């Protein structure tokens, strides 16, 4: 009886923390709710779907991306204005890209620029995949050369269907740490 009681009172060993994924940029959001303003865009459906897909992955760790209401006056957001924005930009040479502002290991803002001209000819599902990839950058992940079906793979092949178990494990490794 005493041995059983001693076993119950012994401190539990915690499972070892998962190693940080190599494509983690070293900064994450400090708060549970990440607010992102979406400027008017023909790709709003794909943007909201991509955000929803990431939310399904991050929600167990208390992180949630909230897409704000569309604004009437389109403006190019100022870098480091403390407000994350997804907007159209004719100056973007890529399909889309993200500018992450950080202070040490804390992301303070992440702005995504989308090229309407380059994205328009693509199918809706291909646009969603590209935007989902960019939202991964907004969450603090860079490119990697690991599993080719990962949404954050450096070459984003055409056969990617979306967020994979590899991506989910990366989110768990980063956002489960307090």
C-alpha cells in the first residue's frame, strides 16, 4: 500500500518536447488571436479558406487567425504599423509573398501581398494552395526541402493538396511551447 502511494505521489515525467522544425524562422506570435485585415480582393474566398485550414491546425494550441472585415479604402500597409494585412499589389513579382516583422523571437506583424495579375489565371484550388503556403510564412515558417507534399516545401509542387502531417507537427513543435 505504501509503495503504491509513493508511486502516485512521485512527480510525473513530462514527455520530451518535440525538436523545433528546421524551417521555423525563430519567431512566433505572442498572443492567441492573430488579427489580419483582408483588403478587397477577387480572391477573398480562397484567402478565407486558407486561413480556415490553418486555424484547424493551430486551434488545439490556442492560436487562431481572425480575418477582419474588408476595408473601403485600399492602401498599401505601412511596414511595422502593428496591423497584419492581406492586400493586392501590382509590384509583387511572385504570385504572393509575405513580409514578417519581428522583435526578437516575437512576430509583431505579417503582411501578405498578392499579385492579381499572376493569380487570376490559376484555378481556385491552386490559388488557395499558394495563399495557404503564404499563411504558413505568416505563422513563422520558412521553406524546407523535407517532404515534398508539405505546404511549406521550397518548390511547392503542383500535386500538393494542402496542409500535411509534417506541417501539423511543425505547428505543434512551435506553438505548444509557452
